[in-house]
């Protein structure tokens, strides 16, 4: 990625970090192979015996040792293939829309990304791994920082001004190095690339005070949009440093935890509304229930 613009490097690193899965196959370019570690003959032999497999032009993958030994054949994650394609061809990709909406607090944390907007005119589909690359209708999208792209791709087109301001303030308490985020957004504002609505969100982000966990749901919070939120029974909060977390004796409906298991700790709390029985962490929304299963 050494010849790529800084913006593109940050996007690829961010996508790779969010999509990381220790069990998925390793995706690599042939040029990644260290000279002396594997000869051309050895590479060809592993390709022939399917220890190494090709998933796209010049893009290969190998099962992790433990999955290969136990005969488990996994497909590489679409995000890993997208990153490898961009490294090989020098393409630029934008922050995935689900990730942009997650950062803004509009969706729960995504597990993988199957669609990417990139800087070419032709759509490309890699059916074997479920990856689609879509052309952008705005070439200057790729001049924006990861935060600028988050705002452009994640903000609903019909959102009222007051909600745009709340959106920016909410995002400021998410997964960001505050100083680095400020530096990136100030550059985006100075570039003149943000439209009026995007400017409102960016300005609210920059002006947000670190006021800690809010004890009331945002005015525009609609529980009906989060019917699939995990439910916590016998829950409580605890502090660790400057942040607060949820823990619970029982959790149900979580995509990564079996029903009935204990929740040792959530991601950091953004807001909690005990009266309404809801909480929002950096990763997702939670429904708060009492011991008997009734709403808090």
C-alpha cells in the first residue's frame, strides 16, 4: 500500500481491522510471499493440491493451519478480498455504508462487508466470495477522510437539521481518537468538499463536549426500529476508567453470544434510559429487563 494516498491507506486499514476474523483464511498476493521461504515450484504444488487457492486474479488464500488440519474449508471474507484487490490494482475504496451508519449510531456493528464503492466506472462481482464493487457517482468522495466519507455515506438524505446535529454529537463519542478525528474533519471542512448538511454533522462532531454517558435516550430514538436488539436480564452497570459498561446475568438475542449466557461486559456505554428500558453502547442497542423479564 506504499504508493496509495494516505486516505486510501486509512480506509483499507480500517476495513481490515473491523472485518478481522481469526478463523477466516489468510488472503494474500503472490508478491507477498517472502523470497526464499517458498519457491515457484512449492507455490505451484500447493496450488495444485488446493492448499492454496485462487479467489480472484492475482489474489490467493490459504486456510488457517488448525482449520486445514481438521478439514474445515472456509471462504475468505469479502472485505479481505476487497483489500487485496485494492492493494494489487491500486484501486481506492470508500468506507462501507454499514460501517458509516454504525459509526453514526444508526446501525449495530456489522460483522462483514460485502459491497464497496470504488473509484472505477464498472461494477465488478466476485461471486465465489460474495463481494461486489460498485462505481461511485462522485469521484471526489475518495478525497475525503474516513470521517468525511462516514458522514457522506451514512447520513440519511431526509434527516432534519436538529437530528443532524444530534447525529454529529453522538458520533463524537464513538470509536475515535478524538485528536486524530478532529484533524481529519478540519481538513475536510477546509477542503470545501462537504455540502451544507454534511457540514452541520461535522461541525456538531467537532463541537461536542465530552459529557460522558447520557441518562436519557435521544429525542429521536424509536424502539420499533430495534426489535432485534439483544435483551439483558439482571443487568447492572460498572465503571472502568472514564467509561461505563453493562454486565448482565443473562443475555438473549445477541448474534455472538448464546441465549441464556452471562454478559461479562458490553462495549462502552453512550447512553442508558432506565425508565424506557433501553441502552446504547458503541456496538449496539440493548433492551433492559428486570430479573423476572419485565421491562426496567
